[in-house]
């Protein structure tokens, strides 16, 4: 069992996707992973510890929260649909970003 001190801390990032067209969860997930891979490379992608909790909440390692927000802001198109990622809230507690 891991000691509490050896576990990595997480940050939850709540965001909204603004687009004129419907964008599906799988498209959002793929675009986030692809942009993070493009920006950080394979080794950097594993350091980020990205996990899409639901349609608009992302979990990431606490050391890379600001980088992840930057990566989200760099996504401008998803499958030829113009999009804008607006970061709403960040927290270490999932229940705080859900509200």
C-alpha cells in the first residue's frame, strides 16, 4: 500500500467547450490527449496524468495544472469545428468543481 506522502496530488479542472456545433465527449477527449501529446511528447503526457472525469471535468497532476490550462487554451478546432475551451474552476477536491 502506498504511503499518503508517496501518492501524487491531483487537481480537477472544470471547463466548458464553446462551439456553434455539437461536440461529443469522445471528440473532446481525443483532442485533449492529442494536443497534450503534441505539446509535451509521450514522456510528458504520462507526467500530466490526464483523466477526463466527465464531459467537462479533467483530472491532472497538481504540478502540471497551469500547463494543462495552457494546453486546453491551444485547442481551436475539433474535427473542423471551431471551439473555445473556457476554464471555469480548479480545485484539489472534485466536489468543489462539480458545483
